[in-house]
């Protein structure tokens, strides 16, 4: 099966092989060296001098860890929601006892910056959340225009970079981001099971000034940070999944071997080529070219066809796994092709696009043979 879903993504064999080590106790110098190496590499990848916590679970648990660590009951929060995954922060904040406000826009559409400004002025929230790459719609959003607004009203800015970390340009310190939440199993190219969270100085100050303890023992960011910033015996909040740390270590090595700028450019090239390919066979993008990101291409289901039939035909007949729609406005309207990590390659995208042509043809949608692949290769040559 060719895994082209938005997450978890396919991984390089070097990453899989990195886990083939004997079991180890996490309270040993050998494993502490892994942690120290990982911390240094993650700081390079986040482009930050601040600490990067490593926690258990997927990106969703990373989001929860970040939010509950800076939000106390009664705090006001503001959430920018233009897709399914941005909405997760809303429910997390509610359950943390926050006084929640939404700036909700059309799925896949632009952010209403004026509405954000008005809500900041009237509400003065402790925390603002935004999703950088909204994989439920294929759209991405400019983080930098939010920073001065948040600074003006002394609000922390938390970025959901679950898919964009390792796939798209993101500069934590230069862009003055307070909390950046990533995950191992998407753009970083590792396996599901670890979240990574950059914690800037303003967020650290808020955590230290809390008047109530974080209500979670295992997801308290201050405890996760202690484990990566302490020398010698580590005060683990949750006993680490050592073999997943080995995998993430190898994945981070690969990111830095390629180079961040080169990696961002590669993802951009293959995202553009994929969009050209699906348009060449008469399909529409869900997010327009201005907003379309480099992690996932979300494609509108053509009239007369069903999303589930397309996804199922690709999987069962052609052994290609793509993503369907998620909850919300796009439900049943789109399918999604991922190009993160090793997926952003001709070796994986050409057979995916060829199979898509065949599946659509099988379902009665007229496609000229090889037209998507031709458009894909032409776009790559133009960008090359």
C-alpha cells in the first residue's frame, strides 16, 4: 500500500531501522545523550533558542499540553477557526475552564483579520490560537500578520504547526511565536506517538506565574520541559517511548541533512505540481492557489461521484491510500492527497496521480490517460 494520507505519513527506511535497537532504560547516560541530541536538532528545526518539549501522543495531545499549561480557569482565549483541526483548540480550552471566543471563517477561506483585531481589542485574551497548515482544507495561513496584533494586546500566540513543521517555512524566534506545536508523524517524517512543542520566553513566564496548578500531571509542559533541560537523571512526566525517540532522532537528522531551506523548497515544488496535475484533469481545488499550502492538496469531488467511492477504489483496486474529508463544512466534498516528508517526491506522487486517473475513469469520470502525470512533470520542470 502506498501511504499518501495526511497523517500518519510514509516514513523513510532509515527511520524504521533506527528503532531496531535493544530496549534501554530511559534513566541511563546512553539515553540522555539521545535526548540532548534531539533537543539540539529540534531547536535548529524550530529555529529557536527556546526549549522544545517532547511529549507523548499525537499532535492533538501536544495542542492540549500547550493550552492547559498556559490557560487557567476563567482565562479568556481567542481561536481562529477556518477548518476542522483549528477547532480542536476550542474544545481543549473549554475543558480547561477558559472563557472561549471564536473568529470562525469559511473552511478553506481567508482569515477575517479585522474581526480578530476587534475581538482582541474587546476581549483581551490570554491566548490566541491559529492553525498554520489546515490539512482538513489544504489551506495555510500567514502567522506573521497575527504577531503584532497579539503583542499589542499582550496575548500569547500558539501555532498549530502539526503538519507544517518540517514541510513549510516556520521561524519561531524571528516571527516571535510563543508556542509552536508539532508532531513526529507528519512533516518531520517520523512515526506516530510523539508531540514536540516549542515554548518561547513569554509562554514560560505565563507558566511560572500561574496561580493554580496545571490540572494534568502527564501533560504539564513545565514537567516535560524539565526532562529535556535537566542534566543527568531526568524527571520524566511520562516514561518516554524510547524507540520512538530513536526514530525521531533519525528523522531529525534527515531533515537537517537535507537543509531546512531545501526541504521547504522541495515541498513547495511538489505541492505546486500536484495542484497542476489535478487541475489538468478538470478537478477543482478546495482552497485557492493563494491559500493552498505545501502539505496537502484538497480536491473537490466532481459532480456525480462520491468521496468514499474515490478513496475506496484507490485503496482496494490500486493500493494507494489517500485521505477523505474530515468533519465540518468540507465533509463529503473533498479528498486529500498528502505530500509531506518522503511523500513529496516523484517516486510517490506519480503512481498516486496515475492511480487517481484510473480510479476516476473506473467510476465514470472521463480522464485522458496520463494527463495528470504529464501536467505534474511539466510543472516540476518549470519549477526546477
